[in-house]
C-alpha cells in the first residue's frame, strides 16, 4: 500500500476516534455537588428519581459509588496493558463505563434481571448499580444506605466481602470511607434541593413518558 494511502487511512481513523470521543457524554461540571449535577443533567435527575422509586434506594448511594468508579465518565476503561512496556495491548480488566462493571458481571446482570443495556448509558449503568446494591443487601446483609460497606462488596464482590478480602487492603478501606462520606454529603445536599429539582408539570410529564 502506498505511503500516501496509509497516511490518509491513519488520518481518517484518528478523525473517527476523535468524533466518537466528542460524542461521549461530558461529565458534570461540579461532581462534588449532587444538586449541581442534577440541575445540569436533567435527564440524569429524572432517571435517578425513577430508579429511587423502583429500587427504594436513595440515589446518593449509587451516585457516590459512580463518582469513585468513573468520575461520571461514560467511556472510561481501566489502565492499559503493554507489550514490551511500549505497545498498548488491551486493558487490565474488562471494567468499563459509568459503573466500571466487568463484562462477565454485566452479562450476568442482563441475564438475571432480564434486561439489556449499555455500560456507557447513564440510566443503564445506574440500574445495574441499584440491582447490585439490592443483591448485596440480600446476600451480604448490608443495608442499602450503608455506602461504605456497599462499596467494599461492590469492589471485591459478594464472595470477597464474605471472605473479608478487603481487610488486607488498607487503601480500599480508606476509599470505602470516602465513598461513605460522599454518600452522606450527597444526601444532605439533595435533602436541601429536592423540591427545587422537581421542575414544572410539563418537564415531569415528559420525563415519565
């Protein structure tokens, strides 16, 4: 293949990659303020409220976990692996998207919950997290409002939590403490602004269609 053609294909490929990156939903401008997140991302707010009603889990809990896992980035992967320390070759795990759900766990969720979705779709990812949190309560008996311990089970899995695999990971315990504190902060913020967030009749009507 002529050099010029190869260069042209490279330019086209780079342009397509840039276009796809541009299409990814931008993270919220103020990720440390749940009220600001929901004011900015009205679709997220309505999705979160529908799921609060569906799962009976305050959105502050999965949102705090999502903040930790992906910083609300829709298309984030785990760190890349490299061949000979130079050539990019896959990723350390298959975790991807808002919830950083691994491929096998996501497929298990789709099969058991009878749904299909995308890990880079906010509502789908949030539904997965609420499903996981609900199962953690049933399997490991952790209240859905205990974001600290919920995060430990989310990170190490249900079996890992029962085996206390987190006990030897001081860094993970510290992260779980941060998630728990953030969930409490998010809930205090939401309690102050939840009436302002409801919007007018027509916004609420269209959001539920």
